[in-house]
C-alpha cells in the first residue's frame, strides 16, 4: 500500500481556508483515499522548514497564501520561470528526490476567470494593493496587453500611485479595477478600498480577489453604479485545479 500523500496550505491565520475544504471535497468525490489536505498555519515564514520535520510526513504539494507568497521562494530549491518573473509563489511541488519547486497558478486562475468579461474599452487597470497576488494580476495584464497602475497607501516607485490621487479623470480612464488587498474580507465586511466610487459607470469592471463574503462592499458599490462585478471564487477554483495538475504531472 502506497504511503499517504499530504497536501496543504501554508499561510498565517488561515482557519477559514478555502483550500482545505475544496480539496477534502475533491478527494471524497474522486474516492481518493491515500491523500489528505491540512493547514500549516505559520506565525513567521522562517518556520517553513518545520513543516517537513518528522519521518511520518509525506508531503507531496503545498499551496501558499497571504502573507508568504513573496517570501517562501527563499526556502525552495527551484522556482518555475513564470513564478520567478512574477516574484510570487503560491504552489509548491515536492519531487520524489525531495526537491521543492515553486510555481504560480494565480496568473492562470485570474486570466481564465476575467478574460470572458473583458471588453474593447478595458485598456487600463488599477490594481489595488501591492502584495503577492497583485504581482500575479499585473503579470496577467502584461500578457493580455492591458496597462495598469498599482495603488498603494505608500507609493514606492513610478508604477504606484496613492489612493488619494485617484480622481474622476483616473477612474474614467481606468475602467478595470482589481482589489488585491484584504479589505472587506469576512468578518470585516464593512471595509473597502478608499476610492471615489461615485465616478464609476456601467463601462467599469470591478474584480475582487476576495470570495468571502461573495459580494464585498467594493463590489456592492460598483454594482450600484452599473459596473460588471466578479469575486475571486472562480479564480481560486481554477488555480486549485492547476495546482493539482502540477502535483500530479
């Protein structure tokens, strides 16, 4: 009988874990009995090596979430070219040799989920937030030929603008808005990025990487102005399936 394969999610304060529930259901549906999925809730990324301690653990693959997507690469043996270019890892495959290789499946999930909604006038985007997920969104926009600006509370370079600088003209020319910040995640559903929602129109597309709640305050305000809105659930499902594909290839 083959050893039980362990998969899991690496992050901080991840009790809510979409991934654990998703893969547990997947294993049950496929009648896969030799796999389990668990959370590895780390208070610091320096604790990452501790996941692999103990002979009883047979870890075959990991997903990575906030706040370690940009930091976990330092603990890996190899990084896929796309993930290296993005600067963020959200999927790790542990090879039979023990080599740990990092990938990014967020780009795949985001691209596949937003492409059907894109119109001719969606030429410029605002990416709200500057963490690991925002880098994957930017990489996807590069491939799609969409110009973008990162929005940060404290802009660090010319690719970033401040929330305070977003006015009617900026909203009018940037018809794609993607929330990559955690603002609005349950239980703090009353929060949303500080932008002038009054200038949104039915030409705008608002995409929120958050999936809990299914309609954040960010999306609600866009919807009220006639904008097309989408949450991050399909993106998560698509990236999870791509992770499974990588682990089993």
